[in-house]
């Protein structure tokens, strides 16, 4: 009986460890988080640590006034998301993202970047 309990405890610990690491976390972006770029990008690209479910993953880009400046639905390719943007002028921009990894865990967040400064 002790052996069964011990085996179940080990199995539970391994399962929990595997699931905790499965969330799609933001790995890097272009433009970089918090960066200032001279030339306005044509798109914002986000790399995640896990593959994404395209139908349930999204990102939007907003200017300093809160108006959306992206060109609609983001494109997902594996663990990478691309968001096309309109012609951006100088200023601050916020990217808000929400993704569902293929193992059904949702994560979300936001970051900013600046153009022209």
C-alpha cells in the first residue's frame, strides 16, 4: 500500500510540473518590449514559448490615445504571432495580447514601444 501511495505521489508531482511549464509565455517581441525605434514597423511580431491555437489567440495595437492601429486579426504560425499595423507616426504604442496554447492554457499581457524617439 505504501508503494502505491508513493508511486501516486511521484506521478502527481511529475504531472503538475509538466503542466505548470506548458503555458505559452511571451518570449520576445519585435519591436522589443519597451524599446524606441526610429522607423515605424509594418508589423509587430511576438514569439511565445509554446505553440498557439490560432482561432483563440489575438493581439491588438493601440496608440497613446487608445485608438486601435492594427489592421485586424493577427496571424499565427506555430508559436509566433504577427500583427500588421497601419502607418505609425511618432509616439507611444501599446500591444495587448491574449493567447491559448495548444494544451488549452490561456495567458495574456501587454507591452509598449515607441516610434521616432
